[in-house]
DNA sequence: TTGAAAACTAACCACCCCTTCAGTTTCCGT
DNA sequence: ACGGAAACTGAAGGGGTGGTTAGTTTTCAA
């Protein structure tokens, strides 16, 4: 009887596995991710420490390593979470062309309302230029994806005749991303106050003939 | 006699001071600065270590702190040295206007030939967004200076009628700096090969009516 | 209510960091 | 050639890092 019970448990444990998380665990993980987002945005990945993340969320350092098995794992989770929104936003709205550009502008506007977003990407993108950096592949892929997406939009617009004459789609795509990154950096130094979204729109407007 | 001698020495030491450096010291310092330039360009300031600088130049870690009293002192020296060139270049060539823009393009071209330059500024500019960072003031001042300089040039050109109609000098200046910073970042990720100087020139050309 | 898994902590490890300092070697003016 | 300053080293101090582990508390299903 008992032996049979244990056997049943063994079998169940092999199939249904380990019992699952507690109710509040999901919230905890989210708290940790939010704190990590802040810390990485302020100090970057290498310089930001698990300890400060832990302090900020009211846990021990080992505690957060229970939820995310390593520091790089935590970074990955942060990036994945933040990617989710813009990616799903793009998935619904976008077909290549003027609408995609407007969507891009919209994403920029959204990021401006959560300044941590700008800090995080500015710092990590620079830090991630080193090939061994855990975020290197992420940003390489990101630039590839956005760049290709944008280029495709400009190509479509050229065929439609809405691309300003003489503008090369590849250059337009690169310059679009560059303007955003560069302006964000200036914005972080905060000396000169300016409307980031307006500046980006002005630049995009110089590339196309239809109103944005 | 002896007491008088000591007195004289005291007086001399007050005026002519300490004897001065050895012959090869200047070269040593230069070697250290070059190595530090490399290390900071690769890993940034916080992450780059004095030890790797020391190893690369064949000195002990304490040895390089004899020449530069602290790590931040070393960074300052690196920045000062690198600033020297472009600053003196600008001082000779520049009066605000189209010539200043051409000079700016020339500086970009120069930096492209020494890629470490691009790495260093991309990484440090992002790292330096934190207010307590030793390079923070440096970059704030740099953006201020270049931005004001550029804006002045665009204003002059507007009066000359060589600024493309509808272009606002402030936006033009910001976008000019942004394009460079942003493209440099893409260039560091190196996936897409492109001519950085050509892209910058194309952008500048979209702002003015005279050929660059 | 009980008992086992999940959640968490404290302590520790091994490593790297910048800086300081007491000595040692190298240079070089006299 | 000598003597003292400059140049440099090795070791140690004090601090912070990510990661591991043994043990404790909390949750929750049966």
C-alpha cells in the first residue's frame, strides 16, 4: 500500500514534475525585473550589481539568483520583457511603408515617456559593442531587424513615389536609427532641452514627401 | 658655513624645486596613455582596469599610478590628449559657416581612420551619462561646445541664404551630432558595412544648398 | 494539520579592483 | 664615481563582485 503510494508519486513526479510556483512568485519576479531594469539603466550591466538590485526589491542577493539563475540570465529576462511590448505593437500595426514609419515614431514617443528605457538602451548598446558582452547578440539582432524593416519601408515608398527623390533606402534606414540613438544620448546629458520626438519627425520628414 | 649651505639649499628648493623628470619619462607617459586609450576604448572606464593597462605597457600596476596619480587622472589625461588634435585643428581652420561644416566632416574622416577613437567616444559617452562619472563634465562640455559651434554655423548660413529653407539651426546642429554618434554605434556592431563619412555628408547635404 | 517543496537567508568562496607604502633599482647632475 | 632624486616593484589593505551551499522559513496541497 505504502510502497504503491510512493511508486505512484514517483510516476507522477516524472510526468507532472515539481509542483509549481507559489501564488505571489510571479509578482516577485516582476518586482525583480523592474528593479533590475532600473539598476541596469543607471549603471549598465557590468557596473550594476546584483546586490543593489536585491536591496531595491528587499531581498538578499542569493534570493534573486533563486529566481534568475545568473546575472546574465537576469539581463536576458529584462531585455525580453522590454522587447515584448514594442515587438507586439509592431506585429499588429505594421506593413512596410509610411505606416511603419509612423509606428516607429510612435514607439519613440512611448519610450520617451519612460525615460529609463532610453537610459537602458543607450548604456547597454554602447557596452554591448564588445563581442563577449551578454547583450551583444541582442543588439546586433535588433539593429539588423529594425534596419531591414525600415529599409523595406523606404523601398516600398520609393515604388509608390512617396520617397523624396535622390534618397537611398539603405542610407535612410541607417540615418533613421542613428538620429534616434544620437538624440537620446544628447537628451541624457540634458543640458539642451528639446523635443526628441519632434526632432526625429523632422528628420524623417526630410526623407519622404508625404506628411507624417 | 654648513648651516648657511643648508639655508641656501632650502631657498633654492623653494624656487627651482625638484630636479625634473628623466629623459625617457615623456615616452613612458605616452606609452601609458596609448595603452590606456586602447583599454578604455575596449572596456570603458569603469570596466577597464589599471592592471591590463599596466600589463600592456610592461609595468606594474603601481608603476602607472606613479605617473598618473589616480585612475580618473589617467582618464583625464587620455581625453585631454585626444582632444588636443581636433581642437587645434578647429582653431586654425574654422570660422562659422560652410567651412566649419567641411572641417567637421574632416574630423569625422580622421576619426574613422583610427577606429579606437570611435570606440572610446561611443563607450565613454554612454557611460558618462551618469552624473558622478569622471567623464560626465567632459562630455557635457563637449556637446555644448560642438553644438553651439554648429548652430552658429547654420545661423550664419541662413543669413547667407545657403541654409535649406525651413531648416531650424538648432535642430540642424543636434541632428548633425546625433547622426555621427548613431552611425558610429551601428558601425561598431559592424554587421552592415557602409561608408560612415559618406552617410554623414549625405545628411549634412540635406540641410544646406551648397555642395560640401 | 502535516509534511514536502518552494522561497529565501547568512555565510562563505575565489576573484578582481584601486590605492598606499616601504623598499629597491635606475638614472643623471655634479 | 658618488649621492640623491626619480622610477619602479611587491605586498598588503579595504572593498566589491557573482556564484554556491547548507540551513531556515513560508507556502500550500492533501
